[in-house]
């Protein structure tokens, strides 16, 4: 896909008290942006976060976990 076709940026929640992240969330697709808006504006969502779970990567050759961040 040609450069510039992807929607990317920083999302600023309107309901900042619902967002539990330490920094503003970054969206990397139009679908992610729509989901952020839905979480932010939906009255049934009491709290939300983005990229809050870290999944450790197990290197298959060394059988050791390594931090990919």
C-alpha cells in the first residue's frame, strides 16, 4: 500500500478520566481510531487503555525470554 494511506496519530480522549494509560494512545489504523473513539464516548465503558499488556517473546533458539520493547 502506498505511503500515506494509513491513518496514524495520537488520540486525545474527551473523557480523560476513563483513559487509564500513562501517555496518550497512538493509533496505527482507522479501525484502531474508531475503537478508541468508541471506548472514549460509550457510557457503558468505565475505563480503557491501549497497549497495556506486554507479551514476553520466547526466543526459540535460546529458550530465553527477551524484552522486545
